[in-house]
C-alpha cells in the first residue's frame, strides 16, 4: 500500500470490464478527473486477450503514462480488519503473518501480504493497541496479475485492492461526510462487492464479498452480508454507528439493491455517482459520460487507485 510520487494511471480489471482513470491534483488537495476510459471484456477471456484489450484501451484514450496503480481482483484475496494489544513492529509483523497463513491455509513463503495501520484514539474501556487492515493473497495470484500488466506494456508500481481504493475516492470527494458519523460505502464489481466503512475521519473497516450472485438473490445476499458487517463493526470495534449506506459500481439493478438494503438492513441506502462530485477536464470523457452516464459509477475504484501518488 505504499505511496509513490509518480503520476500513475488507476486501473481496475473487472470480470466483464476494464476501467482506467487519471486524476490531476489541485491546490489544497482536491483533484479533477483528467482522463478515463472503459472497455468490455468477454466472459472467461484469457490473460493474453486482456493484455491486448489493455493495449487497445491505452491507445484509444491516448494515455501517455504507462505506470499503473492496479486493483487486484481474485476470489483468493483476504481482506481483514486486525486489532492487537500493544505490540512492537516485529511482533505485529509476526502476528499478521500467522493470521494470513490461517486465513489462506498456505505456508508463509506462498503468501504476499501488506497492511495499513489506522491512527485513531481509544474509546472508553478500550486499550489503544494496534488496529488496521490486513491484505493477503497467494503469491502466485499476485505474480500472475503483474505478468498480465507487463505483457500489456504497463509498469505496475502499486497493486492494491478495491476496498481501500473505494475508501480513497470517497474520502477524496466527500472528505467531510464521515467526520461526525460513520458511513458504509459499497462498490458492486460484477459478481463481487467492495465494502469500506469509513470512521474517525481517516480510519477504515474493509470487507471484500465474492460470488454475491445475481438478481434478487444477489440483493438479499449483499444486504444480509452488510447486516453482519455492520454488527461486527459496531460491537467489536466499539466505534460510532454507521448512519448511511452509499452504493456505486458496475452492476445492473442498483436501485433495486438499495431498496432491498433499506428493507433488510433498516438503514438509508443511496446510489452514489463519483463523477457528479468531481470536475471532468477531458472533453472526450465528458461526452462519453453524457452518452453512458451509468459508467460514471464504474470509475470509483479506478479513481481511488489513481489517487495513489
């Protein structure tokens, strides 16, 4: 999750669509969308075809930057919140390594992992300890993703996950929305979903949902999963309760999904289009979004990746 000072292209390769985004930073820390593009992927397409599609998309969008911050999507991905008593750095690394081995059921040398530590204060009756986000994946899955990007002529300087990218873009565009109360942001990515609960101004509780299904079954599964996530967040982390749920992403029927969430979770849920909250500098992108306005919601994670500088 390390940052880089390079300009990077945010890239999200989903199960049925590729999305890229570039952002331009302004004085004061705000950003604009300077370029974006998307292209469909056929079901079950192989890595060589994805690499060719990436090359075509770069050419179509006239992207002159080949360093990318890329979103890793795989059912093998483990995203976990962690909380330990006060540990030394060495003890923390060892504890996280053991947790990754337990979750993935692999030996340490077969696992790639990273983590981000939340810097937050303690609540009443709560030892400060060390708390944050652990990400772990089979090392071969990460190597495969990097090989795919390199085959397309791209340089992956950052590989991150959808949950944290989603938190990045929401904080970047609506930074004051969770200062006083926690918010749950959900990004639908085909048959998967990224979840980020943002709280305490700069802290995050993430979850990655895989194989959520389709149609009404998907909506019930996502709503019930959110119920469990919200309960764990509130009662285990002992933080302020979530007051709103925001839904974005690339999947049909988001209106119906929000209705099901409101009924089954008992909390307001609304669709969020990040492109409504950002200035779009590129005329081609503005025209494309006018023709396909639903694509604005598919840019969330790619923009979040592009913010990694």
